[in-house]
C-alpha cells in the first residue's frame, strides 16, 4: 500500500475508534507521526468530507462522507437481505436483540440489528468498529481464521488484549475457540458491553468466510439458562441463513479452527 494512503487510512481509523474529536497533536500521538504530518493529512482529507474540523474547538472528527460510504457498504452486504427474515423469526421467538456482525480487518461491525421490544434491552451501534477479540460474536469470527492468520492476529494484538482468555495466550485462545466450536456457539458475559450477555453462532457467507449471528440481552434477564435455551433456535436460524446463502453443507476440514 502507498505510504500516503496507509497514513490517511490510519487517520480515519483512529478518528473512528475514539468517542471525541481530536486535535492534530493528539492524532499525531495516536498514529505515531509528527504533528505536521498529521495536520497535513487532516487538511488533505477535509475537502472530501471524510474529515471535518469543528471551527469552535479546532479539533477533528469523521466527516459526513464516511456515513455515505458506510451506508453504501451496508447496502452491498448480501447476507443482510438473506438473513433479515430469519432474524425476524428468531426475534419473534426469543424477543431479545438479534444482531448480525462481520469482520472488518482487526475489528468487527454490526451490519443488521433487530431490537428487543422491552424498554430494558441490549443495543449495539450499527457500523461502529468493535474489537474482534471481545465478545462471543468476535470469537465466532476469530474461529473462522486460518490458524497461521490467527497466530499473526494474536501477536499483533498483544496478549493483554485477550483478557477473557485464561491464560491470555495463543494456546489459551485456541483452546477456548475449539471448546466453543464443539458445541456450535459462543457465550459472553459482560464482555463487550457492561450489563449485556450475548450468545453467537457462525453464518457462512463465503467458502471460508463467516458472519456472526447473535442474541443479546440485559444480564439481569438474559441469564445463562436462558442463553443456553436460545442456542437451539439461534443455530437453526443460522442454518437457514446458510442455506439461503447457498452453503447448506458443511465446509471441508482444513487448517482452520471451525465453529460448526
């Protein structure tokens, strides 16, 4: 990748991962470049609408054009259209929040969501980047990685990222993924969002690519017994989406940690 393009990409990713606007100096520290370089990159991106400066604070955030790009991307994710009717049926059966997420590099994003009817409910942000290593949906996506890619990913993320793994090592992570693969789903308790429990299972969207179909609910209501009772309907919905995507038969075994 061209160095200027790589740096511009780092700017956009950095702005997307913080919940506030940044000064040029703060951005420079985040992406490890001189302040003058950060300023130049911001000024180059601003006319396109990908970056916007707040005139009052002089700080920078993502511009409106990023929303246009994000929506265009979501509209082109075919699995959303195929998954939506099955997600609605699952929602009618369980009345908890149903989500569909996909991998985006070292992160994941929710591309579809049907919220629970209750006022007390789990809710994710569509299009927001979430850590790939956190939560049951993240582990479902990690499990689909070829083993060598998973090793590179864990090395780059660092052992401290995998706080849900005991011990936080490559071996510990693989053991957890394999245990979850054996039963066909992963569960997470207060991992990605405090007060939210989630159960997830894979949906095949390509020969070696999966999305994660998940059910989330407040921990005060969606406890472990309810999560386990949701596993059957969840996996049945995933199988129906697999069939709709043209992947009704299991993928052949290879050098991957499989999830079912």
